[in-house]
């Protein structure tokens, strides 16, 4: 194989990351469906059977938090987050690439900090045995771990997008 035929080493990391994100996106969809079913069960049991389900709110929140944070990296990989394209439409392609790179850099720094703080919160909840204040009282390390892992995956995704040769097309090449 010639050197030109060898893929960039980060492309392997990118491929593994993409496969992981596809799996997480599917699991997140299942989590959202489960949250909807749990909430529906809670409403039906209260309305028809006058039976309170204090666990259903917390488990739904845990499922939604997990789905939201864990799928954030996959959404970022397709640039699916809400964005304002006013500047992209008027800037030259080169200037828009620089703008996008700076935005990704600032996002990576913010998400890296958020990840670090999330992991410290997870550690504190785990070591101190924090629980929610409901009668069910599940451990708080569960949603904190989902938040920390999701933010870490998002940080990795943004850093990969900053690396040369691994990012998908950043801007609409049709802009002059």
C-alpha cells in the first residue's frame, strides 16, 4: 500500500466514535419511548385506579436526561443542533470555515469544562450516597453519570471535528 492509501489514524477513532454514536442514538430513542410509556402508565393508573406512582416521574426524568445527554454527540456529528446561519450565508467560504472552527474550539472548551464538572458531581453523588428526596429515593449518581458520559462524548465529537482530516464538511461550499 502506498502512503496515500493509508487512512489517517484518527479516521479509525472517528469510525469507532460514529459506530458508538449510532448505537447510543438507538438506545436514546428506546429510552424516550420508555419514558413516554412510563408517564402514560402513571397517568392511567392515577386516573382510572386512583393509584399513585411516585417512581414514574423520576424514572422518566432519568430516561430523558440519559437520552438527551448521551445523544448530544450524535446530533453534533451531523451538525443537528440549533444554529443561526445568518453569518454563514454572507461570509466567504474561508471566513466561514474560520468562524466555524473558532465556534467549535470554544464549544470544545466549554463542553470539556462541563464534562469535568459533571464527573466531579458524579463522584460526589456516588461517594456521599446522594439520593433524590422522593419516597422511592433512587441514587443521584445515575443521572449524573449519564450527564458526565454524554458531555464527555460530546467533547470528543467536537475535538474530532477540529482535527484536520476527520471533520465532515463544515460549511456549505455553495457560498462564495
